C-alpha cells in the first residue's frame, strides 16, 4: 500500500521562505511600476503610463500603491470614461465594466472615445482572451469600426507578426476575427500592395489552419474568414486550398453540425468550384468515392451530406457521380441490411432529394429507390417519412420514368402523400415542417390536389399558422407561398398562335397534346381564391413581407394578382391590408433599375382600387397616402422604356385596369391624386384616346371626364391654344362614337367644361358638326347620354356672354334644334331632363 510523499520539514520551511521572498519582490516591483505610471501620466505620456500600470496590476492588482496609482491616473484622465471602463474590465476582470463599455460604444457618446480608442484596444489585447467575457468581442470590433488609428494598428501588427497577432485576436470572437479580414482588404492601410497581398495570403492560410485543427469548425468562425477572403480574391486565394484543406471543408457539411456552419462551407466550396475546374472535380470525386467505398456509417454520412449540399452548386458533377454504374445498385442493399443509425438514412434521403433536380437522376431514383422510399414513408423514424414522401411527390409530379416504362397510374397517385403532408404539418416542427411544405409545394401542382387543399378549411388554417410561426425560415416561407400560388393561379389565356405552337411542341416530343383539366377553369380557380382570402391569407402575407426577400415579394405579388381578379373578394382583401402591402411593393419595383421589374403588384393594386371608395381606402391621416398609389398605376399605362406605346406588345388588360383605377382615384374629393395624374400621365392618356383599342379608348375618355372637374385638366381644353382646340374637337368626336360608355364620358366632360368656360363654348362653335353631334346625343337611347347632351346644349345657348349665346342659338337653330329638343323631351318623364330641356328650348324659342 503506497503512501503520499511528504517533504521534510526543513525543505518546506525553505520553500515557504522562497515564496514569501517572491511575493515581496513582486509587490515591490508592482509599487515601483505604479509610481512610474503616475509620473508618466503627469508628464503627459498617457500610453506609457497605461502600459506601466497594466504591468503593475499583473504583478499585484491588490497592491495599495497600484490601487492608488489607478485612482490618480483615473482622476488625471477623468475625461475618458471608456478608458476607465476598459481598465476595470481588463485589469480587474470586472465584467460589469465590460458591459458598460459595450453600452457606451453603442451610445451617442461613442464619438468621444476616438482619442483613447487605441489605448483601450491595447488594454484589452494585453490580457488573455480566456480571462475576459464575451464583451471583448464587441469592444474590439467597435473600436476598429470607429477609429482609423485602431485599424492602422491592426495592419501594422499583422505586418510585423501575422501569426502571433492573428492568434491573439481570433480567440476573442467572430466580430474581432472579422476585423482581421476587413483590415487586410482595406488597401488604404498598407504601405504597398505587395505587403497587403503577403499578409492576405498568410491570413487566409491561418484561417484554413484553424479549420483543419480539428477537422470541424463548430462555431463557423474560420469558415467565415475563409469565405469572406475567398469572395474578395477568388482567383488567387483558391490555390491555397489543397486536398487536405478541401477535405476539411467537405467535413464541414456534416449534417450533425449547425446549419450556419454548413451554409458557410457551402459558400466557400461554391466559390472554389467556380475557378478550380478539373482540380475541384478531382478533389470531389476522390472524396466521395473514398468515403463511399469504406462502407462505414460515418463515412457514408459525410459522403451523402456533402453530395446533398453540392448538388445545387455543381449539378453536372454531382449527377455524374450519382449516375455512376453500380452506385445506387450497391447502396440500396447496404441501407436495407446495415446501419441501424437513422443518421445514415437521413443523409441518404437528403442526397436523393437534392438529386431530384436532375431528370436522369429522377429516373434512376424511380427505378432503384421507389420501394425503399415507400417503406420509409410508412416505417421511417423522425423526419424520414416526410422526406421520403417529398421525394416521391417530386417523382410522381414530374412523371419520372422507372427504367424504360412510364410511371403507372399507381405511381402517379399522390393522395396518400398529400394526406401525410397535411397530417404532419400541424404537429411537426423544424425540418419536418419544411419537408411537408416542400412536398405539398410539388403535389399542389396537380389540379385535383389544388381542389382538395382549397376545400379543406382546416388545412388552410394550419398552413397559415405554420407560415406565421416560421417567419425566420426561408424554406418554409417560400415553400408555403408556392403552395398558395399553385392554388390560386389562373390558366394563361393563350392566343390561337400560342395554342398552335404548343401543339407543335407536343408533336415534336411524340406526345398527344393534353386537354386542360376542367379543375383549372376560371370558375374553379375563382372559388379557390375566395377560399384562400376567406382563410385570412392577406394578413399573413403582410406579416411575411416585413423584410425584402425577392422570392417572398415575387410570390406575394403573384398571389395577390390572382386573388384580386374576383371583384367580390377585393373588399375583404383591403380590410386585411392588401392596399398598403401592394403600394409598398409597387413603389419598390418602380425604384428598381431593372427594365423587367415586375408589374404584378401594380396591376393587383389597380384591380383593388377599381372597386374601392378612395375615401375609405385612404382615410385622412392614414398611411399610405392616396398620392402614393398614383405612380405605380401611371407606370402601367406608360410604354416600355424607350419604346412608343404602339410598337410594343403590351398587357392591355393591365393598362385598362390601371385606367379604371385612376378614374376612381380622380373622383376623390381631395385634388391631390387628380393633380398627380394630370402631371404625370396626361400625354399617355391622350395617346390611348387616339388608339385603335375600343376598351382602352373608353377607359381613357372616362378618366379625362373625371379629371376635367379639376382646373389643371380643364385649362388644357380652355386655354385657347391650338392644342386645346384639338382636344375639344376630339371630345366632340368621342361623343359620336358607337361605344355608349365612351359617348357618355365625352358628353360628361363637355358638360363640365361648357359650364365653367366661355372659351370652350366659343371653340366648340367653330366646329361645324358640334350642334349636329350634340343634338344626336340628346336623342340617344341611354338616359345618361341624353342628360349629358341636354346639359351641353343648355350651357351653350344660355351662355352668360350675350354675343356668344346669340351665336350658339343661331348655330343650333340652323340644325332645327327646337324640333329636335321637343322630340327628345317627348320620350322622357324624367323631371331633371325635362327641366334642362325646357331651359334650352325657352331661349331658343325666344
């Protein structure tokens, strides 16, 4: 039995004496350094004073002389609260002071820290990272962001000793490590480009070394540095990624690592493959084959997961590997017999799901994996049933061929998969929800599935709840919006030429042109849209569009355009916030520099504003303002950039709907919207009035009629200019066209103009056919047109200017106006019409 060794008493006594002597010397040295620090501070050398004080504190921070020196220097430098906080934080490990320093740098007082920023940084860096809290990360990064001397210090230290300074900063946190990258890419901080490039090379290799230390970068810090540097200088830096480094990067795609780590690794590898060409392909093939050939669980997990992540990045390379003779044939028996761990099966399902991107891979999956996938749907664990069902949904909705035979009817049936997705949607979380959403996004391409989902109120409620609960999950949001888009999309209206082209394509592919499903006709789609609106989808869309995701915005606009087609749903959509959301998207599209910016938001907005009372849609004091709606609507009626209106194939329905919406806005009591339309769209509206399309001409005439209430528009007819004369001549001509709404609109505009302006009456009398056309309008079969015609005649013959009134009476009498008006009035019992007609007759008879 052994016993512990005990030093002899004399030896222990000597050791204790030696320790006492060491402590005494340390205290004396600390006191001496503290006094030197005070003297240096008084002499104005603040940097050296701080350095001496830090050395003293390291020897004995409880030493009375050190404490006294700290107070003396603090009082001498009272104007630097950040320096005081950093000292207390770093020298005395006061974490509360560190938190206060963070808050100070976030406050409006942070700009006062510039004179002491470098000293504060040095105070932090002279203490080991492990002894300080996470506040050091933010402090270092913020000092570097705010202070040029701090960034210059980073550059000089990296130049002098790259490895040592990298190790010191790297361990302090993500933000601090990122400062290294930003500094080395700032060419203003370096004496020459050669020096900067040398340090950049060293820094990139140091990040790679950190990644390879353990083979995994669990916090993603090294990968972030690698990614940011590689994106900035891909052609040069990718050459430092040798096969060992490549394997470390591939290992970071392990599904057991956090998603952000795998995301950074995918980004790095995608940049590498962009320029590595055959080298990258050789590295990839050797890595995958080596791990698959080992036939061990961990190796297969790494190979499958790497393939799943890289399929979207290098699809042709991955498809070649996936379709290698014997790959699936050898893997399937292994999966059936071995590897009880679900992780291997999970990784393989990820790979197969990604491989569905490629048509040939889908055919291979259908041939070799269908039975296994069906088994997983019924017997899998965790997320396996939903993942397997998603893959089967992709195969069946794409018509994947099993071998040389087309999938049979049973293989095309997705009803049981839909039921699985619907049942898991409301109970699962995380990845399983994403798989169910993805599966429904594919199966909802089928007409019968669309109809089934739209009629299931419980499903629609569950889907919207899932979207509301997963607003930070892009794959759930995009997948969920894709489902709603599938349910609500109307079939395109094809011209006869487009139909013939579609038939020719079908014949070229040796297939029979398929007749569209009756479930895709407008009545069925309209019913589905109403069900989605009733479920409250617009309120959900408003919540999901707080950010600026292009995919979310595009899907939202497409959905709202479909929903807005049915006038009966527009009021409910407005109540749920559709107008505000569409104006925000439409204005953002206008700001886009792209010529092909989407107009779906603007067209959906136009449809809503056709049916809404402007006073209700834009209540006083609310946002958005009515004037915000004008620019997107005007943009719809303008010709594509740089092209005449008549020279471009246009979506004439969008133009027509925009004109109707603008006409409604022009009727608002406040003149702001009308003035905006007059200022920004008058020329385009006049061009449409002269066009060949009857519907556009009608809508343009109705808009002009509503605008003439406002002086800015009325003066364009009444200013006595040649252009004004032409406009009046055109209005008279519009009052004589076959289209009744156009006649009414032209008559209405003339009625308002002749009521206000003698110059308009004078100009109208210059046209020989004016009395004839107006009297014909009085004989119209439509009471509204008759009313307008009578008002114009009355206004002209009862003009306040006696000479002008006399001229008008003579002109109308020459066209037998008295008899014409008597005949007109005999046809009506409307007291309003009778009164107006009698007023005109009275002056004509006199």
